[in-house]
C-alpha cells in the first residue's frame, strides 16, 4: 500500500467517544491499580457497556465487527492513560476473540464470543512456558488422549488476565511425533479439574495488568473443547500473530504519546536560567525527535491495520510497525525521563511508570530480534522471486 493513509471517518468519530470515555471511566482507576498491582475487573464491564469490547466479535454474536483500525485506536487511546490497562484489554478485545472467531467451531463461537464482548466472561491465552518463549514449537505441555477427551499436564507463565479468566485457550502437544503439527489448542474452564495452580506474578512493568502462572496436572477437557475440532495449533497461533502485533504496536504508540505529552508539558513549566527549559536547544531537539518518531510510528501502525481491514497481506507491515513503534516508545520514554531530570524519578510524576512500561514493548508478542528475523526473511523471499 503506497497511497497516503487517512483514518476512516468512522474511526475518528469513534476516537472522540473513546477519548471522552477514557478520561471519565478509565483514568480515575489507574493510580490504585498501579499501586495494588491489580487490574480492576469492573473496567471490562465499563468497556462492554460503552460498546467497545466487542469490536472483534462478529455482529451475529453481539459484537460490532468494527475492524482492526478501530481496535488499534481503542488500544492507543487506552495506553495513553495506562499501558497496563491496554495490555489486559488487548487479550480480551483482540487475542482471544480473534483466535476463536478464526478457528472455533460454530458451537464454540456461540458459547464464547458473546460473553467476551459483553464482559460476562474473561478469556485468556496460555501458550508461553518457563522454557519456551519465542519458539512456540518447543512447548512441553502435553494433552494425552482419553476415552472422553484429553488430560492436560504442564505449566504456563506470563499469562495475561490469568487470575481473572473464566476460561483459557491452552496450547499443548497431542502428538509429539507430528512435530508442530501435533499441537492442539484447548478451551479450559477455570473450574476444570486438574487446573491446580493460578498464581499471580509480581512485575516491575505494566503492574496494573494481571499476569499469572498456570499449572495443569491431568486437567480433564472434553473432545468438544479442542478448538476447531482439529490440531494444527501452531499454524493457528501463527496466523493470528500479525494482527496481535499491530495492536501491541498501538499500545506502544499510545505510551509514546503519553511520554511526549509529559515531557512537552514539563519542558514548558520547568524554569532554569530564567527561561523554560524548552527554550534551550538541547531540550527542544529532544521534543522534535520524539514527534518525528511518533508521527512515523503512527503511519506504520495504521497502514498495517488498514491493509488488514482491506483483506491485503500485512505480514511484513505488521512486523515493521511492531519493531519501529516499540523501539520508538522505549527511546521516547528514555528521553522524556531525561527531560524531567531527577523529578522523573519521583512518584509525583508518571514518567517513571512510563519508562518501566516501555521495557515490555520490545519483548512481548515477538521481540525486536524476532521482528527483524521476520522482515529479513521476507526480504530474502522477495529477492528470490525477482526475475533473473
């Protein structure tokens, strides 16, 4: 897509609604959530009541099916207020309904999608393991066949919304001899026998997002709980990662905007040598560089989302957006802290939280190194396709 990007009018109209909603309903909850390291479950209800939680859910299941650009906008605006809240939102808004919508049976869709959009149910995706991060093919959790279904054993870590969830989409190996094709995805209810541990993790980044360790010991699930009724869980996960990366890039974009706004305001208020510090070139150039990075990131994120909404390939565009935007967010956060000086290290200013939250951006949903690998392989394949 080479044409200039312009957000659809309906997305910008929705942004006005979201901005007002976020200031009224979301921002007042941030301080307590960050202090207590606890995501407020009621926030899902507030998003649902405002009609915002079902953007990925098809209309026949009670959602609005608004498209990736709308999801990106909602996550961006949320992250401007709190990246932790945006992290929990992404899983409920995009990740879980996305994989159910794409691969669930009609029975599974009818049972799960309406509850996700209405916040009657909270869902979570459980893939990462203690020894398995980027290499999904190496997961060790096993799902052994039984006459009635499967028994899952193993552990999962860094599971967003883990202690809040009513159900999990769990990746486990069914057929070890089939390699990554032998991985299945299972719908596991919170009260399933054999789900023996749901333990909250303590974090230094995105503290207001719920993150958990899960342990399964012969956890019994029915045959009907196998997502889609077949295996190929690895391929299913990989096919949804592009959209997730764009949405995670939107979280980084919102965080970068929050960092810039804080630095821009502080640079006008802080006086040194009889003048606001923004009048000094050293500070003014930092602000200018922040804006350049944020403007470029905005175009990359929304270009990738627009390609997805148009049904066009966006694999490389997703990784480009994720790589550039997340690294921009870390750089902007660091420079914003420098503008604040020692005051940025105090609890009176949010910039310390922003810097901590920015560390997640280049790690989650595929590290910067993984994004560079994806992009370089795409370039190599493109080169090989050229006429000789």
